[in-house]
């Protein structure tokens, strides 16, 4: 069965953890693509330019297939992986989780760092509103006016969301369809007489 729902956070959230003078500020953001992640990270680094480290982890997609961790100068495995571990244990995706460290002058050691980044990351998630989202695609259908009734009947039957319509010599309609039903709906549309094209387009 195709998975087309995932859990993420509704809005950005923050957390804070302190240990031996060091401050670990955690920042969580809902994201959909890597370009957005780059913009957010650049903004955080600019805002916290005097911080010693800006470590992060992110995950995109229903199966967490696209992900990345970054220790940003901390000992390998002590920051990015503990942050990502909190994303995994919370069952979240389409999320960027950043922990900014202001060094307090006392070394925490490997185990101390792992715990600090873990607790800071968990704090931001605990303060967030968790929501379930559906993965959807847009179908663009080009058709003759005579196909209108059958197409609208199918749209009503399948409870599809119309996001745009145009009527010229030929008619055009854009529909939002969830991933698990995409191929089935596309096939049903294509067999209607008077349909010229039915294609998936980027949002």
C-alpha cells in the first residue's frame, strides 16, 4: 500500500537546554524542499553569528528517504545524529531541526554532548504542534466541452479538489489528488471521450 501521509510540525518551534555554562538553543521548522532548508540555515547562522556551533538534521518525504545530519565542528556523531534520532523517534518528516550552541567554557565530553543535543532537540519537538499531512499532486486535464459532464461527475464521485479552471476553445482544469489515488484517477480520466491530455504538473 502506498504511504501518502506523514506527520510534521505545524509551525516553527523553539527549545533550550543548558549544561555547564553552554546554551543549546533548538529551532524546528516545517520544510518541503532543500532550497528552503538552505535559506533557513543561512538566516540562523547570520542571526547567531557568534555561536560556536550550528548543528542540524533534516528529513523530507513520507519514508524519511531524504535526510541529512551535520555536526558543524563538534566531534563526529555527537550532534547531528542525536538530533536526527529525535526526529526519527517522534515519527516526523518534512522537518528541519537545528541546535545552536553557545560554548560555556567547560568541555562536556562525547557522552555529555550527545545528551545535550538530544535533550535540546527533544525540547523543540515537545513545544511544537504535530499535524498529519497528505502527499498530493496536481493533475492538469485538457478536454473538449462535451466531456465536461462526465469529468465533473467523476470529480464529484471521487471528491477531488478543483484548484483552477479555464475555458477557451478547449477547457482546462487542475485537480489536487492524493498520491495513493493518483494513477487510478488518471486512468479514469483518460478513458473519458473528449479528454486530450491528463498530466501531473509541479505545484
